C-alpha cells in the first residue's frame, strides 16, 4: 500500500513528465501492435502469392513478366520504400519476372512507353501524375489497338483513381490497399476501363499539341484551387486538409466563377459514327501460323446506325466548379462522360462545410450531372485573364484553354479486385 501511495505522489508532483511518458508509451505500444499485425498480414499474403508461383506451366507458355514504372519521388520519396516492402516480394513469390524502371524527370513515363514492347504488361507505381503520364504514353502509341493490361499501385500522395479501385479500409489501410492492388495483378483479374481523350482546340496563332489521356477526372474551380494549396499548411499535420478550406474560403485568389460554353453530344452505345473500325494489326510473317488470342471486347459497328449520335447541344454555364469524369469500373450503364456543375454563390461557411465533406468522403456522387459522349469546353475571358487560371486533369495542372474531350469506351484493360 505504501508503494502505491508513494507512486501516486510522485506522479502527481511530476505530472508533466508523467503525461509525456504516458504519451510516448502509448505511441510505442501502438507502433509495436501495428508492426505485429502488419507482419502477420504480409505473411498471409506471401503464402497466397507463393501458391501461384508453385503452379506448373505448360512447356509452350513463358513465365509472366511485367514492367513496373516507379516514380521514386512520389509521396515525399516514400514510394520506393513502400513498393519494396509490400509489393515487390509478392511479385517474386508468384514467379513473375519484374523489370523495374524508375522515372527521372517529368514526362519520363511517356517517353518510356514509346519503346515498350507490344503486349508487355505495365504496372504504374506512383500517384495520379504518374498514372496520367503512363496512360497518355500508351494510348498515343496504341489508341485504337491497345492489347496490353495496366496495373496500378497507388503509391502517390494523391491517388484519386487508385482509391476508387482499391478503397482504403480502417485497419492497416495502406498496407491492405497495396497488397490488394498487387494480388489483382498476380491473379490476372482485369476489367475494361473507359478513357478520356483531351485535345486542345486550335485557336489563332496557336497550334494544338498532342492529346492527353486520362482515366480519373477533370476539375476546374474554387475547390481545386484551394486543395492545391494544402502543402502550405503542413504545420497542422493531419488537419491540414481541413485548415486549407478554413483559411481559403474568403480569398479572392480562388477561381470563384467558372464561365463558358459546353457543346456536347449525347451518349451512344456504339454506332458507325462514333466507333471507328479497328485497324489491321501489324505482325511478323510467322504469326499467320500461330493461334490468335484477342481479349478486347471490340465488335463490328459498321452496320449500326444511330441518328442522334452526332446531334450536338450547347449550354452556357457559370458556376463555382466543374467536374468531368467517365463512369466507374463497376458501373453497368452505357459508356458516358458525367459533367457535374457546382452551385453558384457559395458563402464562406457553405464552402468550408462542403470542403470538409470532400476531405472525408471525396467528390460527391449525388450531384446532378449531364451525361455526354463528347464535349467541347469553351471558357470565357481567358485571353487576357487578371490572374492565372488552372484546370486539373488527373490532378495534374494545365492552363485553362478551349479543349475537346472524347470518350474512348473500353480503351484499356485495368487490373482490379473482383467484387465479392
């Protein structure tokens, strides 16, 4: 009893040191517990991957090989460490030959895709920026005849598309997300994904460049401008996203008015107007003696006629934000682009409240949208803007210009986790 009383008096007289000690001890216990659970989980994943590596292959079949495009600068240079810790061991246990290529500069992933052998599986290890560059490089080369499959390892700081494919859970969320993405590649589970083709519209004195391809979304407006400033509030730690909207809700530097015109055509399941015939595949003379394997869902649309396919409509808009995105992987509706226009005249408290909701739940799905197949975005008052205006394409910044967005249905095969 005397020991307990003495301990109590010591803790009471040194409450600052006691509080600090409790905090450190709690953190240490949680860290040990997390590491223990991670090791158990990774052991189970390794045992599952090893089963695929122990399977016997036919004599005529070569072992699987993949090319991993890794951005080592992603997620504050943590991407390479996380890849080597949670993804690479599973690939090797599954008997997959890995060719690891690291990007060294902006746009490097596009250049790498130009020299990649046809039908080589590509795994994108990085964030939305690396994803956009790699998809653009692939489809610039194989837009109408892409036969390769693409895997995504969401190792970046911003992973909009990766988080939709592999949602974050509660316990060991990041580890489970990376292992789910890796096992989807090992199990060879794929699904066809629609892609947006973005082309600049030619204007006086300026020629359009090469097209950009995106699978995530296009965003323009005040919420985008506020979110790109999140790194300035690093001092708030885990609350920096909330602080971003709190301290920017009254600033005039945000783009509070997005004005312009939308010219769009309605969705079409496929006809001779919007689906071009697939060009003949170039191959070696020896290929005529080998069996043909075609995984693409393409079919002949030459005899399908849709009179409404080319009928264009025009809408003028003035809003706080504009979002354009293709349908999600598990959406069984016909191929389409969704155009969501936000509210106009948001007050400070409405802006902060909506921003906090997006930090927690992402982009809202309950917004009324316009479903289209192609759309021309013609912004107003951009020839001599008072301030720089930017638009996000898969969370990569581009200057706001007149652009044409075309939906490419089933353009690329993505490794994804099959729904239970």
